[in-house]
């Protein structure tokens, strides 16, 4: 099993000639319109939104919001050296929200004709007419609205042809097969290039385009490469996978590195065995540790709080983690996967400490949930932005081997199966596989087990966080050592 230092890294961090040669050519952008295939310009989206808001005002709505969006991309998959699928996707949407006092109606359409826009606005207006009043509904407060922002470098369209995508996917899978003769099969490899853009605007009191009344949008991209090789034969076969996902295709790990590392992971799982039912410390590999952070985010989200459906109810200013744990949210990371200058409502985002010395400093709130709780929005309509969990005890040398030494004797988990998380009670039970560790060294692979505990206890039981930080989507965290969990085996 390779350590995190052996993981495929973005090409931008490597300097070899081979890596440089593998980089895709930069896309061409003319007058801010990408050559990668958007059908609608920013100007056209502004016209569509204006038409929707104008008709909403005509119908008698004082407040309204509209957003126009478009997404497109290419996905290619291969298996065992042969092409499986080539998919091109393109979608577009115009969404309209109309407020009649404290009543709200919403409708959407993929038809951008004037008649369809008016019908959609009418539908939203009619829904609002017959919806019960909700004193917490409404546009974000003027003082929370984003009026200006900087470019976060989120848009890097990839002018990828299906032939080029096929070549990359084949190279990735071939690298997995070339790693060892024990790689006998494959679930396939895939390449995806996706990009989208949108424009959104509000009407407040029949007015638009003024401070405190939102208007804006931007383009973004996300590209990926993945492979899932199978090692061994018959009943002893094992599979694993690896991937690389970036906003800029030039930052993707090379196909060869992704394929080789995925194969090494599958090979390391051969000859897995069950273990006896026990209770022991558990080390979560860094990509899985991001899932623990995600469970915490869900538990302190505004919706869970005002519905009282969370195991962390009323946890503000309370000790949820050990004192050495901090969680930071930074929406303005340049080129970040979870970066955004404003949230889905047009509320400005800001860097903040979500957890400091183990205590919760703030929830994840939209305008609506904030009003329900008697609080202020945190700019999290649509989710969290670039979360990083760290420990004040982590040292630069706390790589995976060092984390295994801290584990001592216990379970190192590298894959989880099923949902098995109850957000109301915090009960946690999931199928798992990984490695049994003895005296700080991996002894053998483990399979067909279940790990169980309670998220409240698990968060408080974090003993250490590794320096092997890995970015999984919009969350960055190293491997996490939990002091004790139940393991169901033989």
C-alpha cells in the first residue's frame, strides 16, 4: 500500500518532460466566450433574466428572482482496451421565483422563447398565490447581498475531442494493466470534461440593478480522469480505484500515474481476510476522513437545526471536537473546487472559523434557515465552501507511516460501503475494508467487516490528524485517527 507521498499529484507540481508532454493544450477563449461550445452568451442570459423579471413585475409581484444557466461536456469510458461509451451532454434552464408578500412560488423551463418565459413566470406567480404565507420567506437582506467580487479563476474549459479523451482513458487503463500481471480485469477508465455558466438577478420592490439587489454570475469547469482495475482471479479478485479531478485539465495527474496507483491499491488488497469481532482504534484514510467532516457539516446545517433533526442540536459555542481541532471555511481560494464569490442566493461569502479549539463557532445557514433560527445568514445557501480540518498537534512528519505508528494495533480503513449514518441520532454503521495494523505496521488486508459507533463520540474521539492532507471535492483533511470503534467480523 503506497503512502500519500506516492499518490499521483497534479501536473503543475511535477517538472518531468513526460509530464509536460502529457498536458492538454490550453483552450482558446475569444471575447470571454469559450471555444468549448456554450451556445448562449452572458449577454443573452441577462436578456432572458430581464424578460422574466419584467413579466413578474407586470403580473404584480414586488419581489422576484430569476437565473439562466447552461452546462455542457463530454464523457468517454473504456474497458479492457475498447471504447464503451461516448456521451455529450448539454442542458439549459431558466428558473423563476416570485414573491407575493410572504408567499413564494417557483417554476422553471428549458425553453427560452418569450412565450415560454411568460408561461413560467405565470406558473410561479400562480403557485405563490395559493401557497401558505411564510414570514421567513423572501430575498436575502440587502446588507448581505454581494455587490462586487474578484475573479477566483474557476473557469478553464477543456476543448477535448472524443478521440483525445479516448486516448487518455486508454492510456490510464493500460498503465493499470502494465503495473502487474496480477491485474487481470478492469471495470473501466473514464475521462470527463464539464463546464457551465449562469447569470442570476433579483427584483426588490419592483426595482433592479441597485446596491443591495443582487445581479451577477460566472462560469466554472470541472474535469476528471478515473480508473478501477481488478486484481487476482476467481473468488479472490479484488478491485480498487483512483481518480484525479480539477477545474483546470492541465492540473490533472497524468493517466499513467492514476492507472499505476489504482493498480497498486487493488494489488495491496489481495488475500484479504476477516477479523474477529472487536473494539479498537480506527484510522480513516484521508479521502474517507473527508466524509466524517461532511457528516459534521450536515449536522450543523440550518435545515437540520430548525427542523431539530440533528444529533448536534444547539451546538453553537459547545465542545464538539477535541480542543486541538479547528475547521476553517475559505470560499475565496483561487481555483478552488469549492470556491464561490457568493452563494446560491447572491449572498457574499467570507472566510471564517467554523470550529476553533473544538468549539462550534457558526452553523451553515441560508437566509431562510437563518431567519427561522433568529440568526444571520452565513452565505451557505447551496452548501459549504472549501473546508479544511486541521489539528494543532499535527507535525510536518505525520505522514501515513507515522499515523499507522500512532494507531499501533487497530484498523486502517480505505473503503466504506453503504450509507449507514443516521443524521438524527448520529448512529454510524458501514461496511468497510482496509488493513489490520499491528505495532504500527500493516499486517494484512481486511475485508467483509462492519465498523460502528456514533458520530458524536467519533468526532470527540479524534486523537490525531495526519499531515497527509488530501482534497476531496470541497473538503481538505488528512487521515483521522479515532480512539475507539466497534468492528463486526467473524
